[in-house]
C-alpha cells in the first residue's frame, strides 16, 4: 500500500470523521486519480499560509488540515512571542464556502492552548484583519480566504504581530511546528460554547471598523475645505460578491463622494460568485455588469474589489468614450504620481516607493523624476510589508507600495495590500484630474509622454495536480539550463536567478549578489529596458511568465511585447513537448 492510500484509509476508517467529509470520501472511493491528489501530500504551508480546494484529504482545505495548521501556529507563537495567551489572535473570514466555520475552528484549537481569539462577527476584508492585529495588539492574525480563486477553494492566511503576512523565516518556523503534529484528525480543541464561557472567544468588529475609517480619512491629499465639499464624480462600484461593500461606501461618504451607484446583484455575498466567471478584478469580464451600469449613469470611473478586498481594479473612459480596464501597473503609476505631486518636497529624500520585481518599471521612472528612491522586492505583498517594518529602524519613509496584480497600499496603518484604501483614493485621483478637464485615461497618456510607453503582459500555464507540479518543475529546470543570447530579437543583457541569488551579466562570468531572499524565479533583463520573468505561483497551480517592455511610442512598445510573448510561448511549448 502506497503512502497516499495509507492516508486515505486512515481517514476513511476514522470513526469520528466529520459527516460531510465522510460522505464526500464515499463518493470518491472509485476515483483513484482524485483520491491520490487529495492524499498524496500535505497541503503546503508557505509565506501566504495555505490555500487549496475544499474537501476531504491531507491536500485539501478542511477542518482537520486547518486544526493541524492552527496547532502548529499556537506552538510557534508560544515559542516566539510574549504574553500570547492574553494578547490573543485576531481572526477574520470572507464570503467563501466554510469561511466562518474554519474561523471558528481556528478559535477552537487556539482555545485548547489557552490562547484568546478575537473573531469578527461578520465577514470582513483582509486589510481589516491586518489593521485589527495592530489595533488590538494581538500576537498574530488569521484570515480565512482564498482571495480571488475559484469557488471550490478556500485558504488560511497568517499575519504576524506587525499586521504583515508571515515572512519566509517565520513561515518556515511555523511549518516546522505544523509538521510535528503527526495526526491531523486528533488535534485537541474546545467547543465554541466552552470558549465563550471561559472568555477565550470574543466576537467583535465594529470598534475596529470605526478606528480603521478614522485612519482612512487621514490619507486624503485634499485640503480641509475641499474635503467637506460634495464631489462632482460619478462612481460605479462592485464588491464582486465579497466583503468590501460596507467599508468602501462609508469611506467614500466620509470624503463626500455621494454619487455612487453599486452593482446590486454583486453587492450580496455569494460563495459561488454566480454573476462572474472569476471574481478577480484583473479579469476584464468581472467588470461587465459595472460597465453596463456605468453606461446608464455616465460614470466617470468604475471600481471593483475582489472577494476579500485586498485587490482593486478600475475602468475609465478612453478616447472613444468606451470603458477600458486599467492594468495594475497603469493604476499603480497613476496613484504614485498623484501621491508624489502632493507630497512636501522636503519629505522626498527619505521617501521610499516599493514595488515587486515583476511590476512595471514605469513606477521607478516616475519616482526618479521626483527624486524618490525605489526598492524592489520579490513577488508578494509580504515582502513590501517587511520592508515597511524595517523603516522603523532606518528612518526611511514609506510613500507607496504596489504590485502588478492589483495590490496597492497608500498608508501603512495596514501592512498588506488594501483595496478599501485604494477604492477611496483612486476616486480622489479621478476627481483631481476631472477638475483639470482630464480622465484617468488622459492622465495615463500624459505619463507615457513624459516617461516612455510601458506595456506588460503575462502568459499563464495552468498545470494542476501532481503531474502539473512536475511539469512546472521541469520548465523551471529548462529555463535555468537553456542559454538565451536573444529573446524576441532583443539581446539578453543579464540573467537573475533568485534561487541562487545571483545576477550574471551577458558580458561577464562573474555573478553578483541580488540581495533578495531565495525564491524559484528567473528573470531576463533585455535591451531597451525590456524584461521577461518566469515564476511558479505560490497560491495556485500555475506557472506565470511576465513580459515587460518600454518604447518611445505605443507602436514600438506593442511590437516588442508581441515578439517577446511569441518567443516565450514557443519556448514553453517546446519544453513541454
């Protein structure tokens, strides 16, 4: 009997197995491929916590895999944090299947360790959890969410006492503790009634909401008189069946953005996300209903948040009067420019803009034009949050952080990407440009005229299951062993391998240190300020190939982009055949 079969038999024979999971196992018993995928490994815990398909199995999200993770987290906190029992852990959840149940399971296991839990009494955005950790002085935070993944997924995301996602070192230590739990089916826990009776479970949320909104009001760049005026901006907002509706509306009201129409069909939390193919504002189809409403109301801007409200997309009218969805890179550039043009010049020398290695270089160009230093991090907002924490010691000032995948942070009272902050702030930016007689699309064209025409795209390979993981590993091996002198007709100037931590120039055999943590990423730096980067996703069964270009004109930029995409698609097809 192989390992996965032994794990399956242990679950199937366990007398106390959850009834619903037992029923699902019964339906799977004649599906060996599905069973193997559910049991061939433990669901991986990384810097983003765990994320996976809901269902029975060690490689699935369910009450037992969550209990095992919480058990490891509790041991980690007791070994690394002070006064853990009283400080407790803040716990929140989104609109997905099983989210509230898994939040309560988290509290049950923490309670068995004598650790208090502060659990939100209604579903809440992820950034509110990040804020609540700091506001409550908690030892850690847990958010039950799978962000914008399909409905069959859920996840378990852990935050440190600074309100940021766990760093690689912290995640490694937690993983070591998790692995010490040999049997996920027998993790000790207390029932909810017992937790409440002993004061180990406190329900809340309103106080944290009010404190968050007070901080949110302070990030505006408008003067006091203008803050109090009703804004001439027509807005359409969709929370895409998630958690953002209440706080985004209240945040907009605070700055007197009253002309807000909500896509009512998508304002209702729905774990099936029934009106969209994907609840991801990166996908243009997610804006279909918002665009229809925008046409009816002649909206100036459409904004949409993903289910856990840490990502935001926006659509604005182009020269033809049609709505176009801005990319994450484009919206980030507009936000950054607005922030810097409204920042006291005396603060700029110590100001730092933070972006990821796969985010457009347009942001760096804009920051340079204001004399602001740009810092690169690996992909993932956890690294941006970690940099912000370091600024407490270095005297540097956080000015803005973003990543191409629609994640932004304007103010560091939250230490993760925050779509609620961004929703309110981008409306302020649109209002500013409307007073100048311009749309955000016009403002973007002005940025291109000033700094060059930047464009980005991505090739995504979805490779599921054990076989898919092996294919992704093979592609990354081939990427490292292949010698690329040119890609898409452009010279390769240097190769950055983040696994070895070295950058090697084409005209040198002596590598130099990159100075960032180890990660399975390879990036090719090309002539004309272009680049290509390959990276397996840390949260989905996907391989992502990012392409970034710059040209003196849109035509030249698009030509580079097409050539690079074609070259990489050819390479990826070749190594899979």
